[in-house]
């Protein structure tokens, strides 16, 4: 095993880590705002990948060009999810909230299987294909640009939440809904915006991943699992925690598979998570 192979594994881990971070940020944003865990997060990722695929198949729009359209589709989906389902269970018991979002995940996955069958699909001949070579290190162009877009999107989300008036209104609503409402902030609109933003993050990651990942109804399960681990590892409600946790997961997955045994790479990720949970239950940067 050469140093080049190890460096390549590190780079691959970092690239996937940025993608995991953006997916987790969408999940963390929804939880931090409303205290509801979206168990349909992976299915929304799947919907974004299918949207990208059909836009390419029917209209010839490459995934990198169709990002604004898939963002709009998922943002509308998030708003509808809030107004048609979530707002009715905000004050319900946690078990009711879990059953509602888990039921939504089952419904969306079953609907995808009914409409599009369980077959594997892919975007043929996308604009981003081939690989880059830097000092003997090979990087797939789709993975490189997907991680770059996800990282830039993550930074824009962070700046929006922490620097804009609307972002500060989101934070105020998350900290104290009643106090925010006394200041004239419409909490219902903030919740809908939170869902729109959270699923927009997922749409960007899913659209970029459709360049190099197979698309099928169960594709979101794996990434949703890593997103939940990233949110718990980084800390519920912490966007920066999602970035750090996403990078950790990507590196552990890549290096663990290279240095030890690739068949146990999921085990390595969960082992790190369990260690953090035991010694710091609120996560690395958690508020809760």
C-alpha cells in the first residue's frame, strides 16, 4: 500500500464527507427549528435524484443545470409537507410525530416503487464525467464537483441562517416560538421555510449525486442513515456540527474500508458514533 493510495482515500473521504454534511444540515435544520425528526429525509433525497433523472431523460437537462428546478420541486414538497401534515402534529406526543414522518417515508418509497419500479437507473453521459489527476492522485470529476457544490451550498446556508434577518427569525422561532410571535414573527411561515430550506439542501446533494450514483427507490436509506449519525454526532441543532461530523464519517468510511476491511466500513462509523454518544450524549457541538 503506497502513500498515494492513502492520500486518495483521504481525499475521497473528504469529498463524500461534504455531501453527507449538506444532507445532514437539512435534517438538523428541521429538527433544530421544530424538534421533529424527519424520518422521510432519505426518501426526499430519492425524489430529488429521480427528479434529476427524469429532467435529463425527458428534457435533456443535465443534473448540474437542473439544480434550480429540483430545488424548487423539493422546496414545494417541503412546504406541502408542513402544511398538510407537520403542522397538525407539532403539539402531539413524540411517538405520534415519529409515526407520521416514518409513515411518510414508507408512503414515498412505495409510491416510487409503484410509479418507477425498483429498477436501477442512471444518468447516461452527463456533462461531469471522467477524472482529474493531480500529482498522481485520481479524483472522479462528478464526485469532485458534487462535493464542491455541496460545500458551497453548506456555507451559503450557514451564512443565511446566521447573518440574514430571515435566518435570525428562524433562530428566534427555534429558541422560543411564543416570544418570537410576540415580536411579529409568523412561526407557521418560519416552519414552512425551514422545511423548504431543509429539503432544498437534500435536493442539491441528490441532484449532484445522480451524476455518479445509481437511482432507485431505496437509494435514500443509506444516506439518511449517515445523515442521522452525522446530526447526532455533530449535535442536534448545530449546522457546523453537521460539517465536522460529515467529514469524520466520510474519512472513517473511506480509511476504514482501505486499512482494515471494506465489508465493515459501516461498523467503523457507528463505533465512532457510539463512543461520542457514551462520553458526550449531546454530540460534539450540540445544544440539547
